[in-house]
């Protein structure tokens, strides 16, 4: 009888432990729990240890959760930069154990939100610009102003790179990506064939070109909007600014009530976007195509152009046909008549940051801070600029551009005098963006008009202001 | 002897314990916690603001929630007809004398049920694909080029289009349940019916259906529960799009929690979904119970 009972209890324990290991999510939380107890152990015996070597015999463990997938390192500049910096730092600190948890961006966003919900954060993690307000309010991020002030290369940081990471007077993250979300990649010979030796500078010409391409059976602009953000982030962000100007966008971001989505300028931008979709500027399945296949249309020379972020540059250099690689030129969207936005501008800025969870052990805090400044600091920018020709969070001068692929050289040339305007989805409130992305998809599908869309986005903005 | 047949209370409790613990921690506790979070204005993290019933009140007038619920209802109705109806017809065919390779058909029809929803989503997104999809290729081949369209962009029929893969996947599942229900009926009843001249359709409707109605009730309950929590197929096929046209409640709850960062309201949406599911199941059980009584 007793034996039976023991057996049953044992099996129930086994069942519980199996259940606990069921999902990847749970496993990692377990790890964190374990790691926290380790941390706690270390805290109990700080007196005997010197500040320089916080762990003594015990190894310090730093946990990082991020979206830099190692398999994509070869074709993604920032991923390569991240790993290179991490490896460098690890080589300098062989006694520190770095534990990474890596997920694709969309999964990463879900996972870190779930972790944030229970306040169980890794030491370092990626933070989107629009998350800072929430995360800081929940005490999930340690202030970084001190570390940045004492950083030797602090003057090299570009102006405004810390804007999104600043809450009150305090900075809470270090930029790990300098993003330009709206660039027009175009296949120059294809445009020449229909009579445009340069990319058109007026929308009339664009629509004319759209008609001509459609007659020839070529997709004018390839777009993959299944995930709903590309149309908003890569097109509307830049197009909207053409109509509304910078100040309007900043008022919306600050949610100070001085600008509204129902303002006629923004409604015009929405109408314009709808008009583009309805006049056949994009591939017919733009709302159901994922980003990858849409980019492939351009890479294989089946589309004449593509409006996409700077990340397409690496994709083109790696995956496009030799012809497309050599013929790709880059431009920004044309201006609109009577618009308030600056002419030679496009949406860009720092979107993703890396932040540090508040640390109880000050010695470990110093170590984590040091790693963070290395991952997003000057060396990182030097790497990105010299190896990939990217515009990085810090200004790096004196780089020889002649060895880069032609498309990259185009990008560097273009970026020299382009002004940057805010990227919507990185800076506006997440729930406003969710409504906007969803509505823009319907707008372009023709099932909602610009007025309705504007009113719905505005209603969401007002509801979060309460 | 008595002891061998009936375990003592302690052993009994020990047998129950694992399931009880699992159920409590995996189902019951999360539901209670979600209901509790529904009372807060909470965007994740440690900062929560108690706002009482505000979230639940907002939910009552949330058009997007009710639109998503409408899509769930559509799914339930079409899946009840498509899955259980087709499964019943197939079961009758399998039971008939003319059917060959019965176990082969049973096994093969069950295959889709074991596939991951994500795989199903991908298979069907290939069928609906604009450039290379099966439907458009067939339309082009048969000279109906004007009917070619990006199918999942058509918000008028998109809910139906995402329902079809669900029906396709689970027909086999209900088929197995119904076939085994029919098998458990005394075969002499069918023989008698046949002698009396009830064959084909008549036998199916007047003899078989009444005999397995309890199983059908279970199937409908499963169908409601399954379609109220529909998520993964739709997520991979359309992401709820275009816009919110094919959004279901579970998708809305997920988006609210993780894309809009409204964890509190997202919890309230989930609880709303749970309550409405329970109501549906209750109503169906009541209705089926009434039908059963009348006949008896």
C-alpha cells in the first residue's frame, strides 16, 4: 500500500516537472529563476570580495535576450556587428559567462512583453523606442545617463539618437540600430526604358510611370504588407511627413493634444496612400504577401522599384541578381504640392535600443554597463560603417567607400544630405500603431476611406491619453 | 476482494492528485489570474492601476470585439455544418457495403488532424497564393482569367476562406468519433431496419442519427470550444487581415495584450471570450437535451 502511494506520488512529481518543461517560455523563466538565486547567493557574500572581481571564484553570469539571429549574421549588418562586439568583449572578460536567449523579432517582442508583465527581465535586452515610457514606469530599466556622460566617445553619438530612450531627464538605453525606414530602391535601366533617366520628382510622373509599367506587365513597386507594418513604417511614415511636417508628428508622439490624426494634412496623406494602392502601384497581392517574397520580386528584376527600409540594402547585396545589384539606385519619395514637410527628407532615426535591467549588485551592474556600452558604443558604429557602409548611431569619419557594393555607395551618397523625420511605429504609442497598421491595410484594400481611418486612429490616441 | 476492486480513499486521492494539480495550475489558476488582471489598467511590468470594472465595461461596447465574435460565430456555424455534417456523410459512406479500403480511408482522413496548424496555414496560403497558388493556376488554365484575384485580400469572403482549411483539417477527427459511435450501436438494429426497407438516406436520418445523437452533442460541444479559441490558422494565413476582417476573439486578445501593450484589457477580452464560450456550450447542451427529451 505504502509502496503504491510512493509510486503514485513520484509519478505525479514527474508529471509536474514535465509540465514545467512543456513550453520554451517556461523553461527560460526557470533559468532566470535559477540565475536570480545565483545572484542572490552572490549578494550574501559581497564583503570578502573585491569590487573588481565581483564573483571571485564564482562565475558572474550576464543574461542577454535579443533578436540578432546568428543564422542571419552573414546577411544582416547589425547582427554581425552585435556578435562581433559581443565576442570582443567576451575575449576581454573570459571569466564572465554570457547566456543568450535569441528569438526572431516578432517572437522576441511577444516574449519580452510577457517577461515584462511579470517583471522578470534578463540583464540586457532590446527595447523598442515606443516601449520606454511603459518600461520605465514599471521599473524595468536602469538609468544610463551616468554611463553615457562618462563614456569616452560620447561626442561621437549622432544628434537625437537618445531621444526615444529619454524619459524625463534620464536616458534608459543605448541605440543598437540606426534605421532609415523609407527608401526607394529602383532599377535604373527599367525606369530609363519608359523615359525616366532619374527617379521622378513629382507624383504625376510616378503615376505616369505606374501606368506605363502596368501596361508592360511589370510590377511598379513591390510591397509585402501581410504583417501590416511595412506600408505604415516604410511608406506612410515618410509620405505623412511630406504633408504634415515634423512638428505635427512630434505633437502626436508627445500626445499633447495640439495635433490630431483628423487634421486635413494627415487625411490627405492617407488618401494619397489609398490612391497609390488603387492605381496599381503595387503588386496585386501586396496585402497578403509576406515581406520576403515581395522583396524577391524586386531582387529578381520583376518589379521596377521597392519602397523599403535600409535593411533591404544587405538583402539586395546578398540575394539580388547581378544585374539588379549593379543597377539599383536609391531615392526618397517625391514631395507633394502644398505639403509642410521638408523636400529632401525621409523617415529615419534610432528605433531599437538595448537596455539594462536594474541590478542589485553594484559590481555586476558596472560589468553589465560596460558590456552595454561596448555593444552599442563607438566601436560598434566603426564596425558597421567600415564593414557595411551603414549610417550608424555614432558618426565615424574617414571611411573609404570605394570598396562597397554599388547599392551601398548609392545609400552613403544619398544619406549625406537627407534630413530625417520620425518613424511612426517606433515612436508613437504601440496601441495607436496597432490600430493604424490594421486600418491602413483596409484603407489600401479600399474597404475603408481616409476619413474613417483617421477618426479611428485619433479615437485610439485619445483613449490612451485618459 | 472488495479492497482490490475499490481502492481506499488515500490511494484514490493519490490517483486523482496529478490530474487535479495539472488542471488547477494550467487551467484554473491562469483563468482566475486573468480575471483579476482584467480589473487593472496594466501595460506589463510592475506598475498596475486598479480601475474596477472599467475594462469589462469597455468590452461591452467594443465594436471590434463583437466583430471578432461574429467571425467566431461564423466559424462555429460553418464548421459545425462542414466538419460534423461532412464527417457524418463520410461515416455513412464508410459504413455502407460499397465502400472499399475502409481502414485506409479512415487513416488517411485523420492525417490532417495531426498536422500543426502552422503547417496547415502554410499549405493553404500556397493554395490561395496570387502568383503560384493552386486556385489561380486552375482558373487561368480553365480560361477564367478574370476571376483571378489575391484571394485573402478579399474582405468579403476572407472569413469563409480561412474556415475551409479548418473544416478540411478536422473532418477526419469527427469522422473517427462518429464511426466509432456507429460501431457501438447494436448491428442487429441496422439489419432490422434494412429488412423493413430503410436504406440509404432514410436509414441515416431516421435510424443512425437518433441513435448517436449523444455523440453528435459531444461533437458540437467540441466544435464550439475549438472554434472559439481558433487562432493559429488565421494568424498564419492572414494575421486577422485585411485590417480586422478575419480577426477572431483570441487573435484580438493576443493583439491587445502584446501589440497594443494593454495587458489588463487583453485579459478582460480573454475572460469575455471564456464567458461567451461557456454560454454557447450551455445553450447547445440545453437545446440538444430538449430535442432528446421530446423524442423519448
